[in-house]
C-alpha cells in the first residue's frame, strides 16, 4: 500500500513538472514569436527610413563618370575621377571657409549646401532605391553624369547636372594626361559648385584665388539668375566690378558700380568696391568719400570684419596722402571694431615701415600673420622687398610657412 501511495505521489509530481515544462515551452514560443516579429518590424522601419533618406537627399550626387579605356589602364577609372572631383569640391569649400571664418563670417550653411555624394557610384542598393523613387515619381537630388573622351589632340569633358544644360570643357592634351585630367577635375568641381552654392564659388574666385576672368563670368551668371533678389544682386554687381578691377579694367568697373548705385540707392558693398577702385587708381580723396558712404549704407546685420576692412582701407588712403595721424587713427579704429583684423595689422605694419620704425613694423606684421594674413602676400609686396634677406623677416616667414 505504501508503495502504491509513493508511486501515485511521484506520478503526480512528474505530471506537474511536465505541465510546467509545457507551460514554459508555450511562453518561450510566444516570446520568440513576438521578438521575431519585432525584429522584422524594426528591419522594415530601418529600410523605410533608409529609402526615405535616400529619396529626400537633395545633395548633388555624382552618379556616373565615363572614361576611355586608355584611362582605365593607367589608373584613371571613373570612380577614381569621381572621388578626385569630390575632393576638389571639399578643398574649395574648406579654403573659402578658412578665409570667411578668419573674417568672422559663418559658412556652416554653405558647407552643407554644397556637399556632394559620390556613394551612388557603383552602389546597386542606391540605384535600386532611385529606380523605386522614379516609379513613385520621387526624384533624388541632382544627379551628375560626366563623360570624358578624346577628340584629336583635345581631351573633352561633358558635365550633365539634372535640371541644367550640359556643359562642355576641353583642354589640349600635353605630354602628361595627368595634368589635363587635373585641370578638368577642377573645372568639373567649379561647375558643380556653380549650381550647388554660387556664393561660395564667387568668394573663391574673388578673395581666395583672385581669378578675374572667372569672377566676371560667374558674376554675370548670378546677375541674370538673381535679378529679382536685390540683396544678392548687389553682391553680384560688387563681384563683377571687383573682377574688372583685378584685370585692371577700371573704366568698365566704374561704369558697373555707377549703374549699380543708380539701381540700388543703399548698396554699401558696391560703395566698398568703388572706394577700392578709386584707391587703386590713386584718386584718394574720392576713395575716402566712397568708403564713408559705404559705412553709412551697410546694413545693421553686416559683419564687423567688413566694417573693419573699410576703416583699414581708409587708413591706407590717409597713409598715401601722408596724413599719418589720420591713417593711424583709422587703422586703430579698424582693430577696435575687429581685434582679428589681419589686414588692419598688416596695413599698420606698413605704415610703421614707411616711417622707418622697424620694431613696430615687425610687431604688427607678426600680429597680422598670427591672425591669418597670408605670408605670400607679404613676400610679393614691393614695399617689403628690401627686407627679404633680413633675419627677422626670414624667421617670421618660416614660422608662418604653413
């Protein structure tokens, strides 16, 4: 009887254990099923987010770069050239950013606007997403297709950007195809920037590289594009006139600024260029008048550095008029407005040099370089030629060589 009771108790315990195992198994299957569905849902959500981000990405996208077979053989594949174009764009943006940040301007928005995607080259997933977007009537950003081909002794490049006419560039092929490709890579980068952020490109031509012909061509394009946007039109007029000044076409530049002033009564930036033009042609009293008008006409949101530059330019005018007290006053005012005004320190240094005050000259020259003034501008200034072999000048140039 005892044996029967024990058997019954053990049987009940075993049955209870089996029931608990079955219950645990059911719960585990339920949890696993929920986790599996959650994982699938998460993957779907991630895929949807990716598709939406790709389709809504408005950056320029270098999609295809076609090159002759001979290019492929020497390492200039389409992907390599695409990346070189991308790098050149970033190089231009960074150089403008460095110039503008030294001047106190913000370029963060501009940098974002000109970002170029080269990920589309050779990536079938993005290609599939774009096909899907096209089927749904959604177009992704601006696509760029570039074709290189040889035509007799010339290398031709066709750049096609969505929404814009194809543009043709050509260069005579010399002994090294690398040099020709490098030139066209720069042209492609500038062409993309023209439609990505023309303001950055205008600054690059006007202030960084100072290429008069390109400055003029781009300014005319912007004048036609922004004829109904007065603020941008004023900047384009100023850029056009400055391009003329760079080429020493002063009469044409003056006609442009005069017409710009007639159309835009309060155009401080045009007056700045007018003053610079008059200074370059040694009409110093008139230049001072235009710089004063520029100070009156600049808008309230104008950067302190542009205002500082006007005072610095006025100081230069007074220095050439041999009015040293007024020159010193305006240069000091320039530095008060913007303590990082590298050009004002340089002009102050040159004022001291003109008065044969060598120690103050070097002190202010060092301050100018420390605030971003380019040492090549010092080396090519004829006023500094007599000091080219001076130990202090050599050490200063070596220190700021970077």
